[in-house]
C-alpha cells in the first residue's frame, strides 16, 4: 500500500523530528490473530512482514539506521513464523495490577 502522503507516525502528535515515521510496537502475544500487519495494514501475513525486513524495509528518509537487510534462510523464516504462532494462547487468568493484594 503506497500513498502520496506518507504516514508521519508520532511526529504528527509530538512535532519532534526524531519521531517522524516512528510507530508504537505492539505486543507479539496472539499476533497471528491480528492480520493485516504493519502500521498501515500493508502486509497480509507474518511471512510477508519477515520478507519486508529481510530486504531491509523500504528506503526512505525516516528509516531508522538500525534497519538493515537480514540474511535469513527459508527455514529461518519459517522458524520465526512458528515462534510467533507459539505466542498464541488464552489470557483468561490475567489479574489487573489494581487488584493485586496489598
């Protein structure tokens, strides 16, 4: 998904140049249940997200300098997807911090 107007991320709220193109990273818990992925829904599967990062993301002025192409084999990609699938489970027994005994 491409747009003429790029999503400015947190910069739109803070006006801090360092937050241009910055987005909150969500938890990986139950990640397989929440497609599509990325801040704009541009990646339909977890494997597509991995492929996005394997190529080093999309070059742009806001790309973090830490984002570099990854050298992953097909098996390593499948292992990453399997790991993320393993993070799926019930959350029925969570106790909110405000209800912890004193």
